[in-house]
């Protein structure tokens, strides 16, 4: 019994010593690295057609032919529809006949394109001029004979009146010829109008695109300006975005835009090409537009969440995602100091598939513990370097916090 009691008394101190010791925990560690990162602004927007036009008829008539329907693709200059043209062909022939008539009255060949006329050389003006010259000579001869006393003065008065009538007739003839020249020009204009109306019976596509809506049917009589189809340009598309005022200064033309669509895992890219000159006063937003290739998938009217890449080489601190611990809205990491774990509160920024940006709370070169689990601050650890390089830190960053549509 004495021996047994001695053994129990000797074992207690050793047991209490082992209980008081805290065994060092082996952990894997990595280094806080400085990497070039993208800076982005997250905004919302929608896709719209780059161009949209409602094609209407310029002349009235019955719809004789239509070559497209909803969804049809067309190229610039393709025939869309045609109005019955017989009436306009007859109007063109009538106008051409009036031109021929006007040319004949001026002594020009009936057919021809040269409408230049020398007024003094027309037959009507020549005849009037001959009568005027004869009246002039007769007046001068009578005046000479009256002066010699051979003829009475009444004869001179008659000759003078004949001269004035001939002069007025000459002037009137010149004015009539000039009126015929003007009338010929008018007839020419009427021919061009009739020819243009005949051409307007056909409706052609003004740009490459697709038919969004068909608004007329065969055999329907259409008045002037009646809509036939709605044509939209679908490649590229116009991405319309609203950027908050506090981030508007960092947006400029030429920046890259990435966009995601609801239910589509693909990422589409475009380029900012247009900026509004002013901020909208009602919501303090800047309207930005980018051109995005449709790839045959995107359609006007789709809602999009977009990222505007404002910088591609902005230095930032990153750690492996496994080193960050989040609990109750707080974010923390464990660093090493004198062989022990030290807890630090941090603020994170953008995230990648295997990395996290640290906005505050850490310095480049610090060692962080990976997958700390229930590790406590001050616990001794045995570090083991982990071969976990941070990949893709400069590509496709994902914002973790946003206020008013912008990444913080």
C-alpha cells in the first residue's frame, strides 16, 4: 500500500506538466503578394439596336410585293417591298410628252437632252424683229418726205404708230419665248418628279439588319407615309449604361466593358464609344454607350450587368482565398509572429476563383495561415509553405461590395 501510494504521488506532477503545455499546430502558410489588378465599375444597363427605322412608303398605292417577314435578315440595298407601279409609269410618259411639246414650241428637236435656247435666234423673235426693222425704215422714210414737204404730217404719225406697235410686239415675243424656256425647265422638273415617284414605289433596306416587325400585307392600299416594316441593326448592339456621378470622371471612350446576361454563363465584351455630355439632374447619372458584337446570340432589349474596366495595372494586395475567415460580418486573417498565430481584422475587395484582394489590414510580404479553422490568436504553430500561387489576379475580378452600382 505504501509503494502504491508513492507511485500515485509521483505521477501527478508529471501529468499536470503535460496538461499545462500547448502543443504547436502544423499549418500551411502563404505570403501576402502585390499583384497588378483591374479596377472596374459595376453598372446596370440594357441592350438596344444600334439603328432602328420604320420603313414607310413615299407614294400611295397598293402593296404588290413584299420579300421579308419578321426575323428576316437583309443587306443594305435589298428590296423590301414594292407598290404597284403602272400609274407612275404612265405619269412619267405624260411628263416626257409635255417636255417634247415644249421643245417643239421653241424650235428644238422633240427628243434630246440639250435645252439651251438663244432667244434672239428663235423663229418667233426673228419674225417680230423683221417687222420692227421694216416699221423703223418706213418711219424714217416718211419722216424724210414730210420734212421735204412731199407728204403730209399725218402720214408720219401713222408710221410712228406702226413702229411702236412693231417694237412692242418684238418685246412681247421675246418675253413669250423666255416664258417657253422657263416652261420647258418646269416640264423637265416634272419628268424628274415622275421618275422619282416611280423609283419610290420600291422600298429598299437603308442598312444591314433584321426585320423586327411587319406592318403591312399584300394587296393592302397604303397611303403616303404608311409603315411597312421595322428594321433594326443587330450587329453590333448598343449597350446603354448609367454610371453614378461619383464614378463618372473615371469613365472615358475606348474602355473595355464586360457584360453578363441573366441565365447565360458567357461573358461578352465591348468598347465604350459614346458618352453623354452632361449628368442627368434627376438621378445624377451619366449615360454611357458601348458597342457590343452580338455573336448571333445577343438581342435588343436584354437586361445586362456590366463591368467597365477603368484600369488594368493597378497594384493591390492579394492572398489565397483559403486564408480569409469571415464570421458575423467581420473578416480576418492569421499571420505569424515569433512562431505564434496573430489574428488581424482586414477588409476585402475583389475576388477571383482562388484569390482575394485585401484593401486594408495587411502588408505585402506578411505570412498568412491557410485554412485556419478554429485556430486561436497566440497559438503556437509550425508553418509549412503551401505551393498555392495566386492565379488570374489581373483577370476577371469580381467585386464583393458595391454602392450605387460601383465597386468599392
